[in-house]
């Protein structure tokens, strides 16, 4: 099987200062279903630290609040099982089911924006309730890098779309479209061997 039959990777990180940790799993099973590969991904983040200023693009930052007021801490687990079709090792099409589970705690956000739901414009009754989503994900990856480890030429372009539906009363639909492109090129004349 090309380039290998299976690939399994588990990575983890741990913060001794905050006791936060994350575990990631990536599994690839090449040509498992004829010319289709199976890709399995999973992530567990306990605790994530992000900045949140409110809902919508028109949100104004309160100058009377310090930067740490906008820190939010939450946890999540996500998993996906995707069928992958590779075309000439240049383009990959992926599609399959996706799962996402989110939760947070008041004590992690005490004195922060999530502890004052009215300030952020969200519902105080559901801000600390667990939310679970199920749906689908599709992606297209274009990769013509000359070297995966130390590329000097090529393009890596990953575009993803997911649509998830809340499977509990407190979760609404989430749709997400992201694209990420990295270009590698030399800025000088072609290299020469001396």
C-alpha cells in the first residue's frame, strides 16, 4: 500500500503550572476501502485558554477592563472519521462524520467575562451547560511541497468545511469554513552547486 499501510500518532502536552493537558490522535489507514483511505482524528483539550471579547464583529472592548478579563477557559473533545481520496499525491478529498463536546466551569472563569454573561451578550442559563454536536466535515488539501520536513518550494493549501448540529436542547447549529495556505519559494536566483 502506498506510501504505507497504516500510520498511528499520539501526541500529548502537559502544563505543570496550570495542570492543563491535551492529547491528540491521528490515524491513517491507506487503501482500506479500495482506493479510499480512512483517516481518524481525535483531540482532548483540558483546559484551553483563549480570548473572547463578545458576540459578533461589532463588539467593543471595554477600556476599563484589563486584558486578563477577556480570558476564557474551557474544555473540549472532538473526533472525526473521514474517507480520503488521494489524486496523484497532489490533492486529497476528505469527507465524513464529526463529533464535538464542549464544557466549562464557573471556577475556571471567576472574575472573567464568562462569569458576567450579561457583559458578553450571552444567556446566563446555558453558558456553563455541556454542549454536544454531531455532523459532518469535508476538506480539500493541495500539497505539492518538494519536501515534507524542510520544504523550499511548493504550496500547502488546506480548506475545511464542517456543519454540526446540537444533539442537546442547549446547542444550536455550527457551520465553519476555514482555509489555510502556505507558500514556499526562494527569494533569490535559483540555487547552484559549486
